């Protein structure tokens, strides 16, 4: 017996934001907390959301004190803000960071801290017993897919590690894929976030967990990336490419209920220890991880799984000799400069990174079991 979960109501395409604000009015929320970050306030993107809310006579309280790679303090401060202003819902607007911070705020606004006790790896979800505030998610990047996820990733105080806080009721009640909110993302962020979406689908596809529906979504998600990410980078105002990438992002995160793998286990400490953008960290590690897996004794099923993704490259005339080389050439075309040392990672950090990667939960569903030594081998090969 298995339980398959599928996400929530998704509004997709131009006009989604206006429709969402009208739905928020119908829901009857009086005082939503809008969780975002300072960059989105500074560049004025948030004004588009506020204007649509005002059109529906909805006033919001804004909390913008969230970090890229959100930390526990963001959630503590946001929860205090939520309580002080008697809020009754949360609207998260931004990339993965404000959306994940919003999920931590949902927990701490209704439960006592610290967040460490809610760590999913130690069964912390069982301590989330009070009703959480309803969440509406409006992504402004296409990659994380947090808008269809029941978990937030927060750097907690105790360990300084990215930690998964999970609960089924953390799922947004409405997710809004409005392409006009992503058209001004700079090319390097479009590339990094888009590669994160691709990596979610690829690692989900590699995961051994039985979930044929998620498997189908993963392969379609990768096709959407291969067909649209380059256009979204080169021609940011191309609405069709932008909305397809938003969909690819939601599909990647839907697929990874099958699990992720070693790429994300290395990417997480590359962010928390070395400050790398999450999508960039995935991009830098993905070819090295595939090369490592391909060098092991794979079953015919595992080899078939790799070939099926390589076939997507072959069908598009984008293939190199093997899947790792195809992905590397593709990412280079998207503007990624390879090797960790080119991105501020020091050689004396590699051992620490391997240890932290082993502690990370994502590789539990990797194609093959990992050890600290094998993590170190892969990280060195990408250095
Ligand atoms: Fe990711």
C-alpha cells in the first residue's frame, strides 16, 4: 500500500495574479501577511502584487526581512510580526527563500520554537499539531517549486545546516504561476533557477522509489526545461518560455516527492558553507555526479534510466557522447562556468563538504548508496 500525493490548485499563465487576488478576496482573509525579501521590494516587483490586492480591497502587512537561504531568525521575526498584526493568512511572494521562510513562519506563528525540534529527519512533523495559517504562494523565479511543496528548507540555529521542516498542511492552498512576475529576472538567475528545476526532475527520475506518476511528470518537466530555458535566458520577456519554465519548476517539485539524490546533498552544504546560489551549486555538481554514477556497476534498469534522459538530448540534437557530457555542454551554453574553485570554494573545504553531504537527507533516495569517501571523490572531481 502506498500513498501518492499530488499538489494543490495551480493558476497558470497570464492573468493568474489577477485571478488569484480575486480568489483571496473570496476566501475572506482580512489581514494577510505578505512575506517577501528586500530585493523584491527594492526593485518594485512587489508593487504589482500589492496593486492587484488593492484592486480587490485587500490590504496586507509586509514582512521582507528574509535572507537568501532563509535562517531560523527570519522565521522567528516573521512569526512575531504575524502575531503582533493579528494576521489570518500568509501570501509568500518571491523565489524559494521567501516561500520557505513563510513555511517556517507558519510553524512558529502557531507553535513554540526552536525549529530544530520540527526537523523532518527526526520525525518533527508529529509535533506540528496546531492548525497552520493558510498559505498562498506566488513564485517570482522558476526553479525551486516550493509553491507545490509541503516542506520548507531553513538553516536552523543548532547545526547551521539546511533542515527540512515538513507537514502536509504546509502545502499552499493556491499557487500562482504568473509569467509577468518573472520576465525581468536577470539571465544568470534564470539559468541557475531553471537548472534547479531540471535537477529536481532528473534526480526524481533517478530515484528508486516506486511512483510512476511522478516519473512521468519528471520526464515532461525535463522536456519543458530543454525546450524553454535557453529562450527564457536569452529573451527574458518571452512570455511563453517564462510560463513554461514556471510549469517546469512546479513539475520538478511535484516529481521529487519520489525523492532527490546526491546532487542536492552536495548542493546544500555548498550553499550553507560556501554561500553558493542553490541552482548554481546543482549545476556545478550535476555532471560530476552523473559521471560518478555512470562509472559504478549499474543495473540494466539504472542504465536505461540514464539513457532515457540522454534520449531527450539526442531527440533535440543536443547530445554529446554520454549524459554527463550532454548536461555539461548544455549548462555551459546557458552560461555556467564550471569548477567549484571558480566560485570561491577552497580546497580545504572539500572534506567538510563531503561530511555535510553525507549528513544531508536527500541522498537516501540516490540511485546508489553513498559514503563520505565517495562524496569526497565526486566533490574533488568537480573542484
Ligand atoms: Fe533544488
